[in-house]
């Protein structure tokens, strides 16, 4: 599914403009509270499904948070990646992958409908793993692209990055805490126009980079 940009992104931008026009206080606590409740929420609805793969779409959505955080007190002189660290924020891209993992956990634990019939199998060494849906080798390139970007494939691959001590948890609260710690082990440098990045910032790409560095 295509990303909601430009419609939802434009709505989020308008809401951000409204926040800045109404509130003169630029303190991090107030600005982040308003951002999370009134701006970011516009970009979170059903995001595991429409999670974009095109760099231009990722950049366009990320720009909402990039431009907003630039106006927060104490952040004006920092670049976007450093603002994320200072404000203890996930990039919108990383946030979408987090939501994908949480939704996958709910499917694995029968707390959300498994409409895509994702198959989970328990492994003695690696815990609960998801089976990545197979692709017909004779499929056209356009079909292969949709396959690679589909929720079922992306969710399974992201889920399989989780270590046993995370994917085997059966309560949502502890899972979220352990997931947060796991995400902290990866850099969060989302595609941003004018910035040079090592990867496209997906957890899948960072994991591949780790493997290459270990060779």
C-alpha cells in the first residue's frame, strides 16, 4: 500500500503550524507532548500496513518531525539526527518498524487477528520465529517488488531479528520494554535530504551491515 503522503503528511504539517501559532512556549516537554498527541498521531494510524519503502516517501514523512523539532528550545543548532538523540525520539521510520514488531507480537500471541495467516514456529535456540512467505521464482519483477515491500514479508523479516529473550515474552508490557532496549542497539539515522547515511536506516539494513562488519 502506498504511503499516506502527501495527504496525511500535509494534514500533520498543518497541525504543526497550528501548534506553533497557538503556543509560544517552545520548551521540550510541552512541544513534545503536543507533537506526540496532535501531530505524530496523524502519521501513526495503520502505519504498519502503509509503511513506505521509497526513500523519497520516507524523507517526505520524516520531514514533518524534522521541521517540528528544529523549533524546539535548545535544538535549533543541532542537525536532525542529533535532535533525535537529545529529545530521546525515535525517527518516524523507526517508530513504524516498532509498531510492526508490536503488531506481529500480538498476532503471535493471539491478541490481534492473523488475517495474513503468518506462521510462527518455536525454535529451541532462537525462540519464536516467523516463516517468510515464499515467492514464486517465475514472478515478474513488479510482483517481486510488491512482495519485498509487503507487510507479511517485512513483518516476518523484522520479527526474525529479535533475539529469543525478546520474542519469547508473553506479556505486552515486558515485550515493549525489551523491544525498546533492542532498538537502542541500532543507530537511528533516517533518510534525510542533504545528509549522507550508511544505510536506509531500516533495522534489516543495519543488521546486514553488522553482519558485513563481522566478516
